[in-house]
């Protein structure tokens, strides 16, 4: 039996939303730099310059922001 796994090479255009482990959603402004949008363990709005991009994939859902 032969098994072949092909991964898509995704070219990221910034800014972009990405989802990671534990449903973390980050708005990346450039590689490794972004604002935390959704998480269960930290404050939304936190900005970091050291995100591990390998732990994220493109987010394909919809985000709605409001002041409500």
C-alpha cells in the first residue's frame, strides 16, 4: 500500500485571522505579530510579537466585533 500526504502551501497575506490550539484566534498583522481576538485563558486585545506561526492555520469563519 502506498500513502501520500500532500499539504497545500498557503501564501498568507497580512493582515489575516488565524486559529490555533484551544480555539485561539489571532489577527496577525505580519509574521509572528498579532492581536489576540478570542481565547478562554487570556485578555482579548493582547498584542504579541512572538506567536509560533506553526501552531496556527487560516481562520475561515466570520468574526463580528461590537461594543455591546
